[in-house]
């Protein structure tokens, strides 16, 4: 079956302008496609490249990933955010190693049943990794289809999403499916961008409804959102005379689940009481300037409080949930970005 004019335009553009030399394309295996697709969720290609290359050096195949400790995976993931993605990689690797002989399933239902693999990620693994026809609908593809076909509404709404999936299924060709899907992702990332689309360079400009009607900035429709809530906390940075700072492991659920971070409190009074309870004799308490970290659904305003303590730490020695980390030493475990930044800042201050 010959390509439609839409498919041919996309593929011709890809042959000349698409991305053909990304690390996960050399070689392009189901395992490497899976890791890259999960990393690329909510994250730009330029940011992912370094993380992907480091990850592949340590975990070159699925059995290596399945055998790893989750803390080592989280350490390599530190800075990418959305850490549930890393934990799901580990869970999926172990499931595949145990139930699928170490090979990712080569069917949509089998892939979508695994932790952290949704319909679009499964389609990417099938098409790019296994060279099988499968549609995708990541953020870039949503934007291209919504603008080209004039699809109204926020793509996160079930009715709108269903319509976009129908379009993606209809337009995905049987031949060169991997190239077509990569082309659609590249087109959204490089040309049909969110803020300032380069319509003059788009192979679909002549048939694009958004361009025809001058609605490039209106489509796809935005999510109706109220004000972003703000949470406040105080982080305790306990530093001993050996320039070690205490971290504790976060609970297995919630924000920064399973990562190592600083204990959090509602105020300075609670920090003083906690130090007394755990026999931490403070020589000086030094609040640092407050700062903000933004999650997808709220702002976290946090004030770091440095407590310089003496050598007596009998109440908070290393346990499974707490450790003392030497400032300047390699961080061999998962920490959130604000914690890594504070560790670097402390190294200069202490």
C-alpha cells in the first residue's frame, strides 16, 4: 500500500532533517528503546543523552538492571526527576527476568501490563525496538496532530485523547513505521514546538488547520488549572566536626519516595526539640536563605537549617533509614535535586 500524502511528507522530511544519530539508535534494541522512552517522559532529549549513556555503561542489558540494587539505579537517575520512573524500571526488569526469560514482550498487551509502560511507550518499544506497526501518542505527537487536524480541547481529557489516538492509529503506516514514529516525535520537538512553531519549515504546513486559521498558539487546548498550591518546610542539615551531614531515607511512597534527603520539620522549634531528643549537641544553628522547588502539581518552599554539632551523635548513628555522608564524597545513592544542590552548597560553606 502506498503512503498517504501526510505519511510521505513526514517521511521525506525525516530523511532529510530527522534525528538519526541519538545514542539509543546505536544500536536500536527493545531494551535501549525502553530505557530511552522512559527517560524521555517529561524530559528533553538534550538532558536525557548524558543520563542514558551513563545508565547504559552501568546496565548494558536487562539482566544487569534486574540484578541491581534500586539505590544504585536511583543514584544514576538523580536529577532526572519523576523518580517513580526509575523504580518502575527496576520492577519491570525483575518481572521480565523472572517471567519472560529476560526479554521484553513483543506485543502491546504484554508490554502495557508492565509497571511504568503505558500505551504510547509500548507502541514506541514495538515500533522502534521490534520494527512492528504500532501507533504512539506522546506529547510531541499530540501537538502535531492537534494542530494539523484542528482538534479542540485539552489532550488530557478522555474524549480528546480518544480522538487523537484514533488519528494516530489511522495515520501510522504499515511500512517504515519506526521511521514514521521517530519522525512525528522529531517534528513535534524540532518544528511544531509548544511556544514558537517554525511553520515555514514544517512539511505539513500546507494542510495544517492551525496554521490556516492562525491558531498555532491556541492548539492544542490548555488544561484548565487553578493556582498552584504551595507547601512549606524546614530541612535539617546536621553537620558534625568531621564534615559529615546526616541524611535519612524517605518513605516508600509519596514525594521523593525511597530517596535519601534531609529530615523535614514545620519550624525551628521542632528542629531544636529533635536535636535534644537524639543527643545532638549543637554548637551553632544557621538558617540559610529560603528557596523554592517546583513539582508538577505544587511549589515546595523550604528553608535549610544548618546545625553544627559536636562529635556526640549517639542517638542518630547509621541505620537502615539514616546515614552520615562525608561532604565532597561521591554520592552513591539516590538524592533529589534540591538535596544534591544543598550538599554542594554545604561543601563550600563548611
